[in-house]
């Protein structure tokens, strides 16, 4: 009787491991690939009617600048990504220069093959050289959910060539974790088997 139980236990464990191995060998287990293209634009606008100019403020090329951050997020995977949200983490010195702002703070959903543009624009006042330097010390934190799991990515803006930089994010299932899950499932079956 004991030999029979051991024999069936070995078969259950073997079949479970075989199923996992075959699944990971032949199934493309890349969940989603995100392509993120960040850009930074720092410029002066002489348009006094711009919605970010404070009332009564006249354009001053020696003091005023607009700092615009954009993220183009493209879903190149097979699954829908939800709750996509970006947040600019501002350098304290840069934040002191901000007079007005417009930030995209609405969580978005991105289906496979689609892209979305996230924009953040700041009207700042100060020395142009200082603005240029501080603007690149800021970083954008992108968060999203896929399959019930939360993810995040810090995107640095220090590089002067950040405009043409692509950030590719590929995240895969963990085969080691799956083997552990298979073994724990086998143990669960064994417990049921021995209780019977």
C-alpha cells in the first residue's frame, strides 16, 4: 500500500513539473513590452495670451521660460495596460521658480498596439541658464498596472539628448517562481492523496 502511494506521488510530481517545463519552453511568456519616448522642451513664448501666463504678466525673454515634458508610451505587447500615470518629481530649487503649471493626472488605459502622450508643462521665472540646468534635474515616475500587478519606472531627464532616447521595458514571468508554484501544487495534491 505504501509503495503504491509513493509511486502515485512520484507520477503526480513528475507530470506537474513536465507541464510547467513544456509551457515555458513553447509559450511566449513575455507579458507586455512598453516603449517610452521622453522629451524635454525649454522655450520662451511672446504670446501673452498663453493660458499659463499669470494675469497681468507680460512676456519677458530675459526671465520667462516654458518647460515642457512629454512621454509617448506605446504598448507593444499583447495585453492591456491600465492605470498609466506619470508624475514629475521636481527638484526643490526648480519648484521655487514655478509660477504656473498644467499636468496630466488622469489614469489611462492602453490597449495593445496603441500609444498615448502624457504632457506636463511649467511656466517658470528666473535666469534662463539656471532654468535649463534645473529642468534636467527633474525626473518622471511612470506607474502602471498589468494583470493586477503594479509597476513603476523612473525616467531621468539629465541627458541633453533625452529627446531621442527610447526606454524599452520588457518584463517576464519568473520560471523559478513557477517551478516553486508547481512543487507547492504537487505537495497540495499529495496531501489530498494521502488523506484519501
